[in-house]
């Protein structure tokens, strides 16, 4: 794909893609593409994403996605029609909840990210949607991080073992980053019962999250806690604190990696210094159609495809 997008196997529900600068359009699909080979297993469904610069390109990527294949334990409900046909389609009047800041000081809360959400809310209202401050009450439950990290640790060790099988040799700790060393050690020490307990907790938590979408169609948040940082910021206080800095930077995205809901990041705001700031839109599980409809509506109202930061690759 193009325009500096990171393509990442997030390994906890689907493959996800997200723009490195949270500025150019990017998104993720849940349970839509058949997995193959070593990396087909996941904690809940599989899927794939591409890195569109426009919503139309994203709809083209999604047009090749389907609801899974026979025998898969997790698959999303079938789409009503190819996603490319949703580009430009009228989403109707949506019920949209807005969350512009995290509830805890452990997360970054940059004013530019709040401004991005405020601008998106005004734009959505001008397009005829009902917009109000609201978000799932379960979104920032304190237990989430522990259970999320349990899944990440187990899956990190599983991925490294798969790579070792492909390489035909062990991977030494001096070959990988300190944060992944920590995940490997935690994954090796993790027992089956503790892992299943975390899976069970996350399953019940995902149901609590889903309840909010009974009365809403879309959630709007900042994509990240701050605009793009300088290179080296995550490890500036030493590798041991890298994980804490990463966690502070992503208050709003890990939750939907676990629920399997479709989400998109749109570059609807720019800082005075010329950096793009992403706004995340999250639809109910299986409702990629709604997400593409409203994202293309926003793109028509505030096009971004030809905008570039002053320094870009």
C-alpha cells in the first residue's frame, strides 16, 4: 500500500493497519479474510487491511473481503454487498457518540487531539447526524490492560516460536528488542489456566462494550493521545519504560483490537505546525458498511488525499 502506512499483524483478532502518523486514512476489518499458514491463528477471528489514502481505495480493498471460510471458528456476519458499493452511499441519520479525552492521567491528552474530535463532531452534525458526548462505560475498565497484555505475551511467544521453526534455530534475546524480550518471558511463564481466564474475562468485557452500540451507530475518538512524536520518543527514557510510553500514546485503539469491531482513522485535523491528526470512527461489530458510508461522506465534505505534511516520505 502507500502513503507511509504501517501494516501490522496485531495478532489479537485480525490483522490491522494504521497510519504511522495517524493522519492518512487507514482502518481495519474484523473476521473478513481467510488466514493461512503459520500466522492464521488469532485470539478471535482473522481479517486483513490495506492502507488507503482515500475511502474509495479502502472500499476497493474491502471489496475482496468476505465472511470467512468453512471450518473457521470465528467469522463476521456476511456483508449486504461489496464494500466498494458503500462508497458514496447515504448512511442516513446516524446516532454518534463522541469521546475526546481519556479518563486517566496515565494516557496522553493533547489539546490538538481534542480539537480534532471537536471539528469532526461539528462536521458530522452539519451533515445531519445526531452527535452527543457518550462512550461505552466498559471502555476503560482497569482490568482490561492486564488481560490484554496476557494475550499479547502468549501470542508474542507463539509468533517467535513459529519464526524459530521457519529459521531452524532459536532466536536469541540479543536479536530482539527489550520490550519483546519481556513479552517472550511472560508468555513462556504463562499457564494455560491463566490464559483461558483472560480470554474468558475479555469475552465478557466485549459483551459489555457491545451493549453501547444497541443505542448508537458510531463512536468518534482521537486515533491517538497526541500528534506524531519525534523519532526516538518512545525509548527516550530508556527501553524499560518504552511499554509505558506506548500505552500512554494509544488510549483508544487496543479495545477494538480485542472486540473485533471495524474502525477507521481519518485525517480530519492538522496542527499549526502542519502535522496531521487522526480521528477514529468505530462501528458496531460487522458493520463495515456503515463505516465506509460515513467515512466517504466525511471525505467529500473535507477532502484530504492531496494534503501532505511539510516533511513527508
